[in-house]
């Protein structure tokens, strides 16, 4: 039986599945899967933990991708080869606009391509844009769950520290191309920083697949640099509820 190399999954493992939720952290896979239905771990190799979830509507996969666009691209490539067509990144982020509260969710309509990995699929002039249907079902899910959310542009950075203009680092230095970049993205109405959305959106468009993203805010960079750790359980619970509701709507055909 043929299995894709990194995920360790076969077509038989994912028979009847057409949608994958993509958190970064392996420990969040079962939380998201259980919010949708009965969950079963299929494989766990390196950062890629794959969990099958099933309810009366149908089946989905929840697959962790690790940190950054490079590892996410591996997961999407291999899932696409297994027949998955719909993808939702379910992650965390740092907000950079003052009106966004810690605990809110951000739905990405598109993304700034500082991720690095997406350039291996299309030139930088090619836009990173979410499928409008995924954006819509994520909005509807937030409204149904009564969870505060924002819709707009995300900045996906290849690095957590210099690419997001963080100075609380070992060197305390940010290279000149990124100095002042935080203020610039704020002026251009970008909502948040994270590290994977642009990669997903570009690959999906290039491959003819359908993708979107929702991220929970763990810090607002206009106020502080420290992740508000006590908010993590609330953010994870909100993401689980919203992604499960959105997955159901996609499986029902909207």
C-alpha cells in the first residue's frame, strides 16, 4: 500500500475525506478533531500528526503542519495527492491593529507574501487570496458562535523574530529591510502576523484547490510583545468551535 512520505497516509486512510484543517501544533489536532466528532489518530511523523474526525455529516482530517510555510507546503502537497481539495488553516497570530483584542479571531482574505516558501510555487506578483466561500463560512461560524472576529489581510513571515520586527531577541538587532516594517503594515491596514497563511493560499490557487484561514490572537503587538498565555485555552476553544462549524457547512455543500 502506497503512503505519502512525510504524512505516512494512504488513499485508503482518507477515503471519503475532502477537507483538512491545518493547525500548526500537533497537540491541537485532537482538540480540533473532537470538536467536529469522533476522533482517531492515523499517523504521527515529525511535526505531522494526522487525526481523522467523523460525525453524522461526514469525515474530515486534522493535520498539524509545524511552524512555517516550508513544512506546511509538504503537508498540502501530500494531502492534495491523496485527493483532499479543501483546506482551512487554524492557527494563532499576533495582532498589529489597536482595535483587535487578545482572544479575537482573524479571518484572512489574503496575505502579504513574506513567507518565502510560496515563491517556490509562483512569483511574488502572484496574489495570495483565500477562496471566498471559505471566508464566508468562517464568518458565518464566528457569528453563529458569537465570537468576535476581524476580516482582512494577514502578513505571513518566514521568521518569527526579524521578519516580524521583534527586537526582544538575542542580538536586539533587526536587519534594515525589516526596520520600520511593522509600522508600514499597520499603515497599510494589515491585521496580523503569522507564518503560514500566504503559503497555503498560493499553493491552493496554483493547484486549483480551495483554502482559507482563521487565526486566534494571542498578543496585540501595539500593547505588548508577550504572548498572553492565560488566553491560550480560550483561543483554542474558540478556534475549535469555529472550525468545526465551518467544516460542517463545507461538507453540507454550504
